[in-house]
C-alpha cells in the first residue's frame, strides 16, 4: 500500500454511533487534504442538527463536507439508497479526478455498502444529468468547494446531481399507471405487475411495496424491466465486486466496549436534551406543519401549531403505513431519526400540560425511550459490520481495520483523551493509508468465510401460518423461528385440544 496516497484512496469510516467517526473523518481529511462525504441517511436532510448529531461548523473547521443537510425534509421522501449511491459515487469521481481524497463516513452501513460494492444493489433505470456536461460540473464543483472552504462555511453545501435528482422525480410524475389509492391494495397491485418482487415483501410493508411499485412504474416509463431491481439476495450471499478494488479503498471500523459505549450514549442523549432537543423538535414540527397542513384550524395566533395540528401532522407522517410492520417504518425521511417517535406523545402536549406532573413523567419516559433506541441502533450497526463486512469470503472483500476507542472514552481528562486519540487512532490510520509504517501499526480484520452447505429444498415465500390466524412471513429464518416459537407451539396445542373435544361430542 506504499503508493496508496498518490491514488487518492476511498476511505470509509464505519462503526456504532458515538464512537467518534466524524472526528476521525475530519482529522484524516485535514491531514490528507481530503473532503468528507456524509453516509448517514438522516443527516442528508436539512434541520434537526441536534437530533441527528450533525457536526457543527466549529467541529468541521475548514474541512468541506458533502451530502450533509442538503435535502428538503418534506420533498425527500423518495430519496433512497439508489439516489444516494448515484450522488456519492459521482462526488467520489469528482474528488479523485482533482487529486482530493474522499472520506466517506456515516452510520448508515447500508449506504456504505451500496457505494463500496458494485453488486450490492440490483441495477435500476435512473435518468441522470451526467453526460457531456461532466467537465463543466466537475470544474464548478471544485470551484464551489474551494469557495466554501475559504469562507469557512463548509456544512451541507453541495449536492452535485440536483438536476439529475429532479429528473429522477420526474420519472415518477409521469407513470402510465397510478398507485392504488388504498395502501392495502399495494400488495395485490405489485403481484399483478411483478410477482417475483411481491413474494419477497410482506403484504403490510406498505413503504417497501410502494417503492417497488414506483420502481416498476419508472422502469415501465423507460421501456425496461424492474424484475431485477427487487430480487433480493439470499442471506448467505455477500457483495463480491468492489467498486474501488483494494488498494484503492479501505475501511476503518471504530468500536468500543459495549458497557462503556452505552454509558456514553446515555450521556449524549441527556446532553442533547440540555442543548435544546425539545425546542428543535417543536420548531421542526412548525416548519413541517406549514408545508404540509392547510391554513386554518391547525395554528394558533402566534403561528405555533396547536394540538389538533400536531395530531394531524403525526397522522400524516404515519399515513399509508400499517402498524404491523414495526416502529422502524414509523414514518419517512428525516422523521425516521431517533427522537420523533420516542417524543411523539410528549410533543403533542400543550405548554401547561408539559409542566404538569404527568407531563414531566412523559418527558422522562421519552428520554429513556430515546436512550434505549440509541443503544439498540448501535447494536444493529455492529451486527452489520460483522455480518456484512467481515463474515464473508475474502475474495471481493475490502480490508477492514478495527480501532478500539475505549481508552479514549475512558480517559481521565480531555487532554489525555486527545493524546490517546492521536497515538492510538489517528496516527495508525495515517500510517496505514500512506504505508510508511513497517511493520504496519494496523492489520486488517480476518474475513470469516461461511462455507455453503447442502440444505433441503424449501418452498418459496410467502410462508403463511394457518394455525396462527394466517400470519405471513417472507423470510425463511423468521418462518423457522416462528415454527419453533413458544406461542406457535402453544397455539398448536390449543387447536389439538379443541379438535379432541370436538371429536368427543
């Protein structure tokens, strides 16, 4: 890797929330003359800087950040991983063409994998504006980055394919057929036009069903097939075609002891509340209400949203989403960020109700819910790294370098923490990138290959349990888990007992 620095490698930084990913990205970009590209789904949107933990201008300093706070929260509901991959890859190409090292950082590891591996997502037909005008756009992007870097205002400034994004939305505005008005009809509609995609989706997962229908409509407009776009991989498959093959890419993984990280995350939630999280959520609700709700009965004389307006807004956020899917599909866009669903009941209280005993109890419960949700999110991020980046064949893998930030988080003073950070985290990363250390200070994590075994042939999904009131499963592992569950066995015993009693009559 001794020539890695001259090739402007794509540096990806992953790990659980609260481990210092943004700090490492900024430090590396500053030392390497690079720029940071955000890979956190909710930080793509404008607003909610506290709730989404965006880096501040003071923290970023003179380091340019891209794809950060650049999407309108109301208009961003259709911006998905395919859009992100297109925009991020274009930015990476722009930066590398100008000799600038791209540092891609964020906690949405799904997005990271989509960028780093070509074969992670099935191809979709998208109209973009990347054509003969690329040279002009690259020059404009470079000039814009330099301008903002000089001005010291480098947060959320640049979305390179804005025109392409408009064209992407235009596809969905001119379909040949329309979406069903009733979301309960989405599954039947998708089954009629793309049965292969439908069998892999739950009938109540209206968000994914709607996305599949929209992709089908867009591909229909482009006179192509959308079958491949929603044909999921089996659980044993892993991406095998790096977009930037090593040594042109590498991954730094920040990790921490779970007990220490949990304490840090709890403290961070408490600090977010102290910094004004509630006021930020209230202000965002007002902004969202003015964009989504009609004038009239939903606003007070001072312009604030009244109780009816808040209820209407939350109902709108949950519209077309059936409750059986789960809280992870609570709503769309930035409203999926941790904070809104936990504070939903409290935010709908009036000012006097919030000051009451019951209001304070609801606030404490909401804060505790947010702490639990944050810890659960950190565990999901850890599982993704282990299961997707490491638990895979070495062929087609990207080296993952693990760095333990526990000593940094447990340091006795800020000065000691900074010293440990520099010696244990930053300098080893720089030495690995530049290839100056001999022997290397960091060694990549080993890949854990899971050899394929012969398994008995199973019927295709969906799997329907007639004993449990027709529950539907689209995942074989979930179906197997259900069959072995206590509730299912108890239900079978009840039905068997009932049949015996009926036969004796």
